[in-house]
C-alpha cells in the first residue's frame, strides 16, 4: 500500500489505505509542546497560577480523588488487559508512529503512576506491573502526550471493555491544572468565555454589528429580510452556536443556513449575547466545575430571554456536552417546552422541517459539489440525534441528500462510529500544535483522497466548528483548497429557496420575456 | 504435611478471591459516575443495554469488530476455559449433576482450545511490535501462569494419569473442612499451586477486567441523557451557582 508522500512533485501525494499502520518510531512526537497557560488564566479557572512547590503530593492526591469521584476513571485504570486491540486505532498514532500515541500506551502514562501509589502490586512490585514514581519527567511527559489526544473516543469503540482514553486524558489534564500546569489555548479561552460569553471574546456590541452585516448579506442575496436576532425577549428558540459561526469560513455559511431554515419554518428565534458560545472547553480540561459554569450560562440565558426551546448549532464537542451533559450540569430544564428534546440539534430541527414540507428546496443549486460527509468524532461517539439509535449518523446524511444530488461515502471503517477525528479536536486546535494537527489529519485525508479518486468527490461537509477550522487549515497540505470543507447548513442555505425569493432562474426568465 | 499446606493455601486463596473481588466490586458500584459518558451509538433503553452487554460478554462483539486475531485467540482461551471450569464441577460434587456429565468430553478438549488461544496471545505479545511495546512483565507471567494451569491439567489427563479419585476425595474433604490425603503427584502439585496463585492475584490484578466490564460506564449506561437527568451525589451537593444574568451592558 502506498502512503503519504509529502515531497511528491506538485505537492504531497497519497493514495492507499487510510488505516495503514505505521512502524513504531519511539519519541517521534516527544518534542511536541503546546504553549503553557499564563498564570492569570489558570487562576481565572480556579487553579494555581504556577507549578506548586508540593506539586507531587497534590498530583498524587488528585489521582486518588478522581478515582473516588469517577467510576470510569477507576475501572478503566484497573481493567485494561493490554490486549492491544486499540493500538492501531488512534489517528495520531497512525499519523505519527509515536508509540505513546497508541491509546493504551497513552493511558499507561497515568496508569503506571496510579499503580505505584494506589495498587498492591504497584506498591510492592512496581517492576512487575510497570508502575513508576511521580517525577518531573513524568509530569512533562503527561503534558506532552495528553495534549496529543483529541478525546475522540475511537479507541473506546475498539476496546472490549469500552475503556475510554478520553476519560484518562481529561483526568490527566485536570491533574496538570490542579498543580498549576495549564495549557494556554484551553485555559485562555475558558477565561475569555467567563468574561464575554464566548470563546472569541466578542462583546455584545461587536456581535450585534456582525449579525447586522450578515443580515445585509442575506438580504442582498435573497431580496428578503432574513433576521439574525440578538437578545430578543420572548423568542421561541434560543440558538446556541459556536462563536466561530460568527466570523470564520465556512462556519458563517452554516449560520446563514440556520437563519434561512428558521425563517422558512416561521419560528421566532434569538441568539444570546450572554451565552454566545456552544463550545464548552471545560470538557477538554476535564474540569466538571468549569464545564458546569460554562453550561450554567446557557440556562441563565434561556431563563432570562424566556425562550421555550434551546437549539444547538453545528459544533461537535459542544453537542456532546449539550446532548449528554447539559441536563446534568445545568438542568433540570423544567421551564422549557417539554414537547421538544432539550436541547435540540439544528440537524434535528432541519430534518423535521424537511419532513413537514416547510422548506422549498432546489437540489440542483448544489450541483457543482460532489459531496462526502465527515462524521465529527464527538457527535458520532458522544451523542445522538433524533428518535432512533444512530440518528447522529443518519440525520446529517438525510439532510445532505435532501439538498444535494451528488453524495458518496468514504471507506466504511472511517465513517459513522469508526470515524476519525479531524486532527484538531479536544483542545488541540492551536497553531503551536500545527505539526501534530497535520499528521493527525492524515487518515481522514487519505480516506477523502480515495473517494476523490473513485467518485470525483470535490467537497467534504462537517458539522463541527473545530473540524471546519482544522480542515480549512490542513487541507491545503494535502492538495485540496481551504474551501473544500463545508458546513452542512451551507449546503442547506444554497438549496433552500425562501418564499418570495428571486432566483437566477426567475431572473433569466424575466430577461427572456420582452 | 503437603496435604495440609495445600489445604491451608486453598482456604486462604478462596478467602482472598471472594473477599477481594466482592470488596472491589462494591467499591466500583459505590464510586459515583458524574456524567453520562456512554459511547454511542448506544441503546436508549435499559433492556437494550442488557442486550448490548450480553453480546459483549458472550461474543466479544467490540473486540471482534476491532481485531480479528485477538478476538480469535481471546475467544478460544476464554470459552475453552469456561468449559474446562464447568467440567471441573465434578471434582467438587459427590453426586455429579447430569449436565456436568454431559459436557465432560467437550470440557476435556476445550483444554486444547484454551492452550491454543493462550499460545496465540503469547505469540502476539512477543512478536507483534505494538503489543510488545505495551507489555509489562506481569502481562507475560499471567499468560504463562494460565498456560501452566492448562498444560499441567492436560498432562494429567493425557500423559501422566493422576489418581483422580483420591484428588476428588481430597477436594470433597476440603469442602467439609476435613483435610484428607492429597496424592503426591508433582504435576498435580504444580496444577493446584498455579490455581492457588491465580486465585490470590485475581483481585489485585488486571484479571479484575472480568467484573470490571460490568462497571464500565461507556458501555453500561443508557443513552437517555436528554430524557432523564443524570446526577451524581457529589455533583448534586456542589454549591449553587448564581441565578440570573449579571447586569447586561452593550459597549
């Protein structure tokens, strides 16, 4: 099987197997170091600003605390038999060959320390079970390799006991934070959200101006006053969407899609300036308290605006928190309309709108695109949609097929519950990890290349802000254009024709008529 | 003397195994699960979860999907061992149950399946680069211990017959707290000694994966977070966060 050739003539070239297992290369990614957080941001999140003097004791105690507070952590550390089924499942291992990126080896970085201090065998026979002391080197190694896990859970699907490396990696980051070793990207963003309500630090005024600009664009395109309402009291629906939807491409196009769907469905909706962020980076750092605080804003915004429903925009990890955790962290939502799921995904909303015949669709308007769909990892393995098991796979495909004529699936072992992470999830979407991100995207890019060769696929749709940003950044490294990644609701926006909207066809007919 | 040593060892090992596993299981059961972390796609009902877990423990479904070789060897080993264990019931019963009689021939040959599975797993652990990387000494020793048990057992059956009547009498005696005479057969002593070791290390080793799989939240939870609020005790006791939105300012 051929593999990626970065030095091929005319840019990197690759054909072959997205699941190809590399030879082990020890230490290949040992130098990958994401920037450390500023002390002020660690403190904003309730952590020590800098490495504590007694960090070792604190870290060891924290392991015990987590084992007592979280069954998953304890059982996963105990139950692994090192069978090896997960070893070839991580996209970072497939992309880098560094053995510490094999899920079980990543877990072992922490498991070895847990065994040393919390198990009989590790206390008295450390050499027998690979137990090791907590040292500065171990701490640094954690920082390096737990920031090479995007918490995508692909390994958990493969494990006979469902051991989820994401849980271990979140716990490790929680321990690191609790001794004063935070990561800049995540902690700075959470601190920003606590001040402004979103990860970008957009203040309400700037947000309003942005939304007004987008309304103008929409009116120019359609001739219709489609609104993007902000802080509207008494609206039916509160839209919680990743703040990237307000400024990044192709995210914005997705936001315009939601606006058109809401408009065509005739519902009243609003964005909140207080909770203007769907993403919850508290999950990335494994901090229940921070995750709860971020989620709490959504509850308060919904109460304050008096909405009846909450709908989430296209955002992967956000939807995991929304679907699986929100009710726990900020519930019960007894003040909302119980006839709808709380919260609901925009894909569920659009799917229902299609079923109810509320959308006038011209599929041919997407004929220039030959599409495939990338299942975002946290949507695929950490959430669901709709009324049936597996709705998180079926609904986006249903919507895409409802608005596009040309759709092809990528290889079976790289989609649905076996999907790859984009390479930038879980708090790794930062420029200081660009090398890792490019390598981690390799399995997905290889699978995409296959369908490009086999079916002429030109574009890949996704429903995650991180996927979209990551792909638009790394796709050029693999011979694609930045805009070859699209929002699913971008396709919807293209195909939906609003009532009274003048289309090119109408214009052409009008010009033909004397 | 030898009989007494083995008898005492068996009593201690049984105590350690039962108390150790029960304590650990109680500890697992009492440890809270703060969040819904089910790995989806997952059943939306409790019944569905039972079905999922049934497939996991009887078919090793996830392992089958992720690695056919490990599945094959693991399955041969585990289900070979299950049959062998069931066959061994006869040594602990004065009047042997009918179904234990029926499975005797299968149980005997299952011993070979068990050895084949173990050999396959050991081979992979030694020669498959990735698995060798993640293996600690205990991982090899565990396989060797099982191989020792299975190998010595097969030896007694097919090579060097042990006085099985005497062994059964010894075992039946132990169950009534009467220490009789154990045959002085070196292979039997290896066999029973390894079994005792296995029982002793069970609760403090990775063998706890057997009860552990039933406490793995990613598989045992029901996918119904939106319909039913999941909250752990310690999380419910966290101090309330402030209600309301702090004064809104735009600018």
